[in-house]
């Protein structure tokens, strides 16, 4: 133990010993000289302080530097030394925690899935999407972002396969590659001194660690998540992202996606597993110390902002107003577009995927500065699984790989990236084919060969007939929040002038009039009334009379939280319906 630590111990002991008798004897269960208020583990005499990473740390031993208990390690100690301390040793069982997490297993419990909910689902096994379709046959490529050292979970791996440096040393994460023997580790030729720094400098995960994988999901920077790219690592533009802004809040991923025992909260509409089923999967804007009270129904007005948003918070997600676009470029060349369509029939350069031009990525169409699509989401999802029957969504005419559940009466209006793809499906039983992406991207580059290999992997004969189909995916947009000073425009959702002859996007979501306007308006007005032609004037009806006219006077919806008059409530409706009563279905 260093002199600094010894003197620190003596100082604390002296403080304890000089306490007045009336204060009582300080609790020190493990007898290491630190009372329970100062000791983060008072049942282990070797553990006493919380380190700079927020982890209860092992007291430095064997002359180890007091401020860095890893300073004497070398690359050859990895991962043995880590396991000795962090797998049931003096520092706890972090290896066991990480080994069981979704970040390692790539599967998990699915309480938020409506198709086969409660079963184990995930990208390691049965998940199908419109990007690389499925991992079957493609572990060497897709598995390169796994938080392990190369072995596929369930195929002879042990806890020693956990690659803790992938999250706890950003330089290692950026240098990690797939080696010829299939293992994951630093690129060949990395200097010994550099290798040693990887195990000597352990820290909490940074955005660099997280984005090494999450920014490049789907095959390239910003490809899959239109709101996540490598530009977030050093972003200094609050209009690109007000939270992950090095010149401002500079939040790290785990500031919102909080970890406990290596299990993280947070979810997306197209993500199947819930990693932490105890705490749930929700990240809310008003949790902890962030934006408290803004979801109360009066928070915007109380904070001095305009009050209109307060009546929306019960039915509209914060992101819908505060993320008007995604895949932003803002004139910065480091900002990248996101994939909007993928076609496996062709390579990225437009040549046919017939094996003649060799291997490569499929053709993709990318776009920047996209306006989200909006859907009501109740936090449940229906995400396609391997061997599911494919069913066309009549609303889009495509086969869905991911659908957020909810409607105008169930959930909040939420922004989504809407993305399509051309991919193969069996003819006879209409199952999406897990095309062998390794064969396509790293092998022959022949789509037919990749499909045939995928069919065999799925248990079909190699000559099973197939067809090309269009799929689509909705992916929730959570990142890229604009500053509060960028006042959200009502026109993002509400048209300046009402056109009651055609359906708007909001009409399609369930807000259309419940009948012909002449019949709806005739409840209160005769034919001589000139109707207002703007959204705000029309909706001033909620301020009429004593209680305000309820939504379901005009629509097939009600918003009970507003305490407006219901047309079936005779105690108030007589105040408004004075001409021709609409044939309401009252219970």
C-alpha cells in the first residue's frame, strides 16, 4: 500500500477515534479502519472505496499504484488477472454478470414482444431484420461486434470469452479486429507497450466504446440507426445532438442507459430482448435529475415556455417535437446519411450480385435530413422471427420485420425511421430466408449461392423455390435531440390550413372526422356557418362553454385526461348540441 494511502488511513482512523462518546461507536464490520459511511463494502476488508469509474474497487495490493490498481498488469495477464479479481474474487462477480447479460448472450427475455413474448429472442438466434437479415452463417462478420473474444455464445464458450476491454478501454475497442484464427483482439503488429496500456488503463465505458459497435450496426457508419453515428463521439454542435455535445452536456451513453450489475435499461421498437427485466427497459426524459416535471402536464408553462405542449405530453412522446429530423448533416462532412433501402439482388456499385463481380455489400440507398414517420407506440412490438409466417401489411403493401404496437387510443405518438428492403422468401410457405450474408459479403458474392446456403442452414432443400419480396421496418428515433431554444414547430404535425376533403397523416393515424363534416358540424351549427379553416381555430372548441367540447364530438377518440364534455354526458352536452344530434353510440 502506498504512503499516500497509509496516511489517508491514519487520518481517517484519527478522525474516528476522536469522535465524542455521545456519537456512539462507528460501525466497521470488516475491521479495515473505515466505517460503513466511508466503506463501499463493509463486509470485505480488502474493499473500501468507490473508484473514479463508480465501481467498488479492490484495495491496492503488492505495491500496486494506489490510484490505479491495474498499473502493474501486462498484456499477458489478460484475461487471467481480470478473472482472478472479477469472477467471485475480492472485487465481486462481474464476469458472471456480464456473461449473463444481453450484451454478451445476444438473446434475452422478451416481456415487450407480442409475438412469442416471454421467450428467448435475439440476434444470436432467431431475430430477422431488413439489414443483414439473420446471423445464421454470418458469425464471422456480425460477431465482430460481440462483447466476447471470438467464440460464439453456446458453442464452447466460457466466462473467459468475455472481452471486458471492449467496454473498459476505448483504445482497445477501436483497435480490436477479427484475427485469422477467429478470435477477436488487437490488430497484429500492435506494440507491446500499447498492449500493456490496454489492461493498465481501465475506465467506465465512453461513447467511443459504445459507438464502435452501435454506430456501425448494419454494415457501416450511421447505416442502421439514423440517429446514431460515429459523429457523436466528438460532436460539438448542440443542434446535432444537445445531449452528446462535448461543448455542452457531454453525456455518456450510460448517463441515460444506466447499468446495474452489467444489465442496462433502454429499448427500441425493433429490439427484442429486455436486458434488465427487474428494473424494466424504459429510459424516460424526466427520470433522475433530467427534465423533472416536464411530463406533468404543466411543466412547459411552469418553466416559462409556451404552454401548448403541456396538453400533448400524455399522448405525444418528447422525441416527436424535439427531434424534427434525423440523419442530420448540418453541412458537416463528418455527418453521414442513413440507409433507407437495401436490395440484395445487386452489389453496392449497382452490378448484379451474380458472383461475376466478386463479393461485396448489397446495394443501399442512403439519405440525410429525413423527417420521421409517426406512429402510436404503447411500448410493445411485433418483430419477425426466423421461420415466422410472412404476412403483408395492407397499410404498406410490404412484409414487416418490425412493427411498434399501439393506436390513437393506446400509446404515445412517436417518431420512427421507416426503412425498406428487397430480400428473399420461400414460395411454398412464405418464410423469409436467412440469406447467408458471409457467403454474399466475404465469399462468392453470388446472391443465388447465398440464398441456397441460407435455405440449407434453415433446414430446407437447396433447391427450395424462392421469390424476392419487399420488407419494411420501423425503428424508433431517440437521439439527435435539438436544444430547447429550437422551438418545436406545430406544423411538424398540424397543417396550416385544414383540408377536410383529404386525409392528412394525422387523419390516417386515427384523427379523421368520425363522419361527413356536414353531419359532424351540424350538431351545433346550421348550414350558414362559415367554418374556420385553420387547425388552431377549429380546436378552440375545447375552450367553449363551461367544460369545453370533447374530442369525440367530432372524432372517434376521447381524451379523458382533459376533462372535457362527452357527447353522451347529458349533464354537459346539452350546452353544446343545440341543432342536430349526432347518432352517438352511448352505453
